[in-house]
C-alpha cells in the first residue's frame, strides 16, 4: 500500500503545473493621477481587474503605466488609443467634438442634472443600448470600458464678481464645447484644459476659468484664481476609459470579462466619488486661501436664460449629416427625467 501511495504521489507531482500567463498592457492618460478620475484608473479599474484575474489564477496583467502626458497630450487622447500608442487610456470627449459628436449632448444641454451617479447611469445605459452612440465610439477602433463625468461647474477668477452679468468682457478659459456656456454672457471663451488653466490665468491669457472643484484643487488653480463664484453649474459626460480594439480582440475571454466588470466598478465608484469629494475640494481650497462667493438666489437660472438654444444649434448640423442628434438628446434628457431629475431647461422641447 505504501508503495502504491508513493507511486501515486510521484505521478501527481510529475503532472505539468498550469502556468499563469502574463499579458503586457500599456495604460496611459494626458492628465496626471492627482486628477481623481485618472488616479481611479489605477486604484479602481486596474486593481479590480487584477483582483478578478487573481481569483482564477490563469492570467495576470503586467501594466506599463504612462500617466500625466508621458505619451501624448490632451488633444490626442482618442487617436492615441485608436492607433495603439497606448492599449488603455482615458479619452477626453470634450476635445473631440468632430469625432464624437453625440458625446457632446450633455455639454450642449447643460444644467440638466447635478447628480453625477444618475448621469453616469443614463450614459452607461445609452452606450449599451443606443446603437448610434455605441458606434460613435467603436468606429474609432476602441472598446469603451468605463465612463467619466464631471462634478459641478463654477467660475475660478482673478477678481470677484457679484453675478453672471459681471462676466461681460472677461476672458474665460473652458475646454472645447464648454465655451458654449459663455454665449450670451458677454464673456470671451478661451480654449483650454486642466493642463493649461494655471498658466492661462497666470500669464493673462484668461481672467479666469470655468471649471470643476475636483480638477481645480489638484492643479492649485486657487493660487492664481482665488475667487470661486459658486453656481453649481451641473454635471456632464466627459469621456471614457477605453481600450484599443485590436488589443481587446487579442485578449482571452476571461480577461475581457474581468475588464468589463472592472469598468462598471470604476464608473460607479467614480460617480460616487464626485459626490463625496466635491464639497471637500471646495472647502480645502478655502483652507488654502480661496474665497467662495455665493451667487444670489436664481442666478444660475439667470445664466441658463441668457444662453441661446445651444442644444438646437448643436443638433441641427449633425442632423444634416444624418447623425440622430435630436433623438439622442431626447433619450438622454428623458433618461434623466425617468431617474427623477428636473433639467433647468427643457432643451429637447
């Protein structure tokens, strides 16, 4: 019997050990990891993917990270994933109006919601179930894994204001499409991004910035624009964590499944993080020398009322090109209403 057991043990030990396969992937961004939704690519998307793969033990990913503009700048976030300069990256949809037109819907229908988790739920449903929206992203050789939104927008200024009328004549930095929010206010939009704002204000290129607290805090915008005119200007869709489609198609099913689950975890966690950290970020900037200027009651609605119908201006040329902008806008706003939100302006009516 002992001889038999010894032979059996020897046979078991002689069996080939299943080797864990290592997959090398590059993950990158134009923005640094101190920007919360970029840092969460590491802390939530990558770590959750690793955790899920470790449970089965068949695969592990060797992440080669290049955050903070090491590989490309903010104007190349889409093409860098599309062309495989990085395998995984955050695509900044604000700066891709021509290539991602439907992705600009929430930015062209502003002040529709101040609830980032609800916004992300609606956008996640649309990218899964709205064919035109999904194809808009997938035609650029990528697969969307997670979605990003903004916290609430305010003006960060060199000099204080008492209301929206005081912006008349001032130069205000804003990213791409958000410059439309200044139409009718008399302010002059200066195209920019979180990576340029500090220098824009410091050098006089602009008098202030239309930005969000979670972006302004880590770039220390309050040092050059210490007056925060608080409008709580609503949350909008800002982009996606995406993977190059050729890379995606090369991955085993188990790795794809882990990334899809990790992407949903990232999206949900990011939405809640925007809520949790917005007030913290504002208060922290006050601690560091900023001054919050509360706007009079109804001032945000007054701002909205000054705007031309930017949603119609956005949709009309897209419709002429056969892009279903009006239907997508209606689906987006109805999704918000169904979730209990009340847009300050019915851009689809």
